[in-house]
C-alpha cells in the first residue's frame, strides 16, 4: 500500500502507521462511493499534513474528506 511507505518516510511510529493506514482506507472507500478518485499520493499527502499537526485519526479522516470533496 502506498500510504505505508509514505508514512514510514515521514517518520511515524508503527502505531501511527497502522492508524493512519486505516484512515487512508476509510478515505479511499468514502471517495469511491462518491465517485471521486484523487491520486493515492494526494490522499496520502493530505493525511500526513494533518497527522503532523497532531490531530487524532478520526479528525484527520474528517478533515481530509472535507478538503478533497471541496476540490
């Protein structure tokens, strides 16, 4: 999965990688239902951006979905 490599490169620990990988899957599934398909790199970059701000995984998911749907 591309997000795991991106998260490891961004120096997240294993617990964060697992949680944010779940966020990635949730975002992809939600966007597929909406028939909107941004690149995996775009989704991953937004997840990393908000995770670095210290947001919990649920908030990261919600923010990323809101931002991607607004684009």
